[in-house]
């Protein structure tokens, strides 16, 4: 009786203790959402630090797609000083250069990056390459580059010629990711280059590990229950096979609900998912073999 009580206490402790990772994940997620209100990082092109006449470029990370290796970015240009009219429109014809930028704003093409004089700034939606390897999920790391340049035709000589100074700021609204921004030394005059190193947020990692724990637990529980039934020579009910069959479909469902789940073959699959699947499958094979043997024995 004492052993049974001890086992019950341990089982209940593990059950209720599994809520700790969820609590930590919620707490960390709330911290990351609160931190999203921090001041954006600034990066200036040449001649922009003390310039009164400049173009402001607000860069915002809107979406990250690991399967397609693309990062959704929005850029809004705002002219200041001699580059702006009183209503905030562009004072001179301006051409935006976004190196490595794939435009996806509806109705826009490459020619639409030419702002005529007196035109109002419009948000430019696009994508940049999101380079990295998902093999170490959820510890996978990625990098991207954003390069911005604006050429202005003021009809007069400029120094440097036709290149508007740019003051760029970058922000992100993706709470599942944290990034480190650094300026790229550009060989193109007047260009602002920003390099971003991305890492998954701690809250997401905690959530993923909790789901991996569930997957491992389902595999272990199926083996333990099957072993107890066989070793104690207990009768196998049809409901037991139904439960094992449900586990086979539950495992990929749990894995598929992980954030930005990569394709099967990453490290977590080799360590947790595939072994758990094999444990459930082995339990089905072992219990089916015993069930068939018992039925054959009963028939004779």
C-alpha cells in the first residue's frame, strides 16, 4: 500500500508539475509583448547624422516564414526638409532602390518605386531572403539583410549627387522571434544596409519543449501500460487497441501544432518524435501478437 501511495504521489506531482513550463512560457511571452513597445533601432546613411534635409525610412518586420525562407518587411519613406512639401508629399521625383527586396504590395511593381513629385508616401510590402538551417529547431538561427537607397532628382547639384541622406529605423512585431540588428558597411553611396540575426524567443522554446515532453510521455505510457498488461497476464480489451491507434494519429498532430514546424528530419524528430512513434508502434505489435495468441489458444 505504501508503495502504491508513493507511486500515486509521484504521478500526480509529475502531472501537475507539467503546468510549470506553460506558466513560464506565458510569463515570457507577456514580457516579450511588453518589450515590443521599446524604441526602434536607428541606422543612418552617409551625410544623414546631422542633415536637416533627409528621408526617413521606417522598416518593420511583419512576417517570418521558415518553410519558404522569406521575411516579410514593410518600408515607409517620409521626406523631411527640402525633400518634402508642406503636405508631407515628395518635393522632387524620387526613386527607391531596395536591393534583394521582392515587392509583393498589391498593384505595385518595380516601376511603382518611382515617386513623382507631389506624391504621398505609401507603405511598400515585400520580402527578403531568410537564410538559415532548421535542423536544430527550436535552436535554429537565421539571418537576413535589408538594403535601402533613395535617389532624388532635385534638378540641382547635390553632394553626393542625387543621393538623399536616409535615417532608417527598424522594429519587429513578431513576438516569437528576437533579433539583433547591425549596420552593414555598404559600397553603394547613400545606402543603408542592416544585417539581422534572428533567434527564437525563449517563450517559444519553452512551448516546444513542453510539446516534445507530451510526445515522449505518450510513447512511454503506451509501452508501460502494454508491458504491465502482458507481464501480469491480464485480458486485453478492444478499447486498448483503440487507444493505441488514437496515439498513432495524436503524435503527428501534436508535432504539427508546434510553431513554424519544420519538415520531418530535424534533430528533435531523431531524439523524440520518431522514437516515440516507434514505441507506440511496438506496443501495437506486441499487444496484437499477444491478443492473437490468446484467441488461438482459446479456440483450441
